[in-house]
C-alpha cells in the first residue's frame, strides 16, 4: 500500500536538499529545537480524486513544505521544487513570509500528488 508520508520524506531526503539544511534532515510536521535553515513537511488535506462503482480509486494528497531560514533560501527552494516536480507532484502555490516572533524567513510551498489505488478503498 502506498504511503505518502514515506514518499515525501524519500523525495526530500535527497543529498542536494539535505546538504542545504543545518541538520541534514527533513521534519514531519514540526522540528524540535531546529537550527535554520531547516525543512518541515505535512499533508494538510486529502480527498478522493476518482471513483469507480462506489469505491475511491484515486486519492489527491495536498502537501505543504516549509523552509525556515535566517538568510537567502533560494537555492534550497529551487532544489525542493525541482525534486518534487520530478517526483510527480504538481506545484500549486507558495509565498515569501517573515515570522516576527522567530525572526525567520518562511517559505511555504504547496503541492498536490494524485495516486491510484489498486482495487479501490
């Protein structure tokens, strides 16, 4: 059975991405005591994408990947976009933010991934 969390972690655990982070890893949902720059990811929604005979046969996964940094994160941003798109994700949005409370630049990027389900749910 397909595991979207493992797939995202696998895609993001590419050396070209990890080498641009301080701790050389990506974090699901929330990093504990991270040192910037660091990357977090989450599935913020999912829904049925296709149905057959009353069974869901494809699922949409809506993913957010967040970069937190004290300086320019453009190279990390571009590597993440490249790896995610090459892995079959479609980019749906992004923003450039600054978090006053942590004094970190924050780049949320959103993607969608659709997977077929063998035999349906």
